[in-house]
């Protein structure tokens, strides 16, 4: 074999090994996984209907304004959380007597805070916050797996200009953000 053929063979082997190494690094070297971090003993979950514990007649801290009351917000949050677990697929939503885990939640606060004003001091952007206290229980052992207080879903929206959306749409987006966060908190590493 001539020296030029040896160099070509050596070059081909080097390219081949580089490709194999790159593929192996991509497959095994990355720590990201789409699998859930839930223990294999947990396969099902029951979501207790959220309760509304907002004291809407009490004054809020920001500007001595009364807290906002939104009818059926607890029902909308419960439905969104259930739908998000179904979409996620790591835990199957079942009746309470068949569940491995039980999620409890209390709606604590619904806030609409101004973020931006125009030159005439009119609000142009708000942030909605939906605040809940949630806990996850092991149904078999009746022990608390974790608990989170003041867990928040939020959404910012404009009320004027070409980016303006309705408050109803913003509330729906806040609820979806909260539901996503609750499910992520459950299925990611504890």
C-alpha cells in the first residue's frame, strides 16, 4: 500500500470515528430526558376540587384596594389542572379510591397589578396572578409528599394598542400557566 493510500485510509478512519463519537455523545452525553422523575410506585392521581379561600372583602396590600373576586375561578383552575395532567400523561387521573397520589389545592388570591402607564396615567399593561396553596399526598401511606404555599401562575397583558387582549383571555392564560407549573412540580424531581 502506498503512503498516499495509507493517509486516505487513516483519514477515512478518523472521519468515521469522529462521526461515531459525535453520535454517541449526542445520545449518551446529554443529561436531558423526557421521562418523568416520578417514582415507579406512583401511576395515578386524584385532583381534589380546588377551594376558593380568597377573602375578597378584605383590603389588599397594594393601594388599599379590595381584592378581586372572579366567579367560578376555583372550578376553572381544577379543570385546567386535570386537563394538564391528562395532556402530560405521566400520571393517570382517576377517582380518589383508585389513586396513588392526591393533589389538594386552595385558591388564595387573584390579583391584577398594573405594570405600565401611558402619559395620562392610564394603565396600559397588567399582570394577573393566581395564587394557590397546594399539597401532594401519598394516598396509600397518607403522608405528605410535598407542599407549596403561595404557588403562582401569572400572565402579563396589554389593554391598549395592537397587542391588547381581553381580561378573560388573560385569566385563561394565567390559569394555564398555573396548571402547567403544578403538573411540572409534580412530575419533575422532588
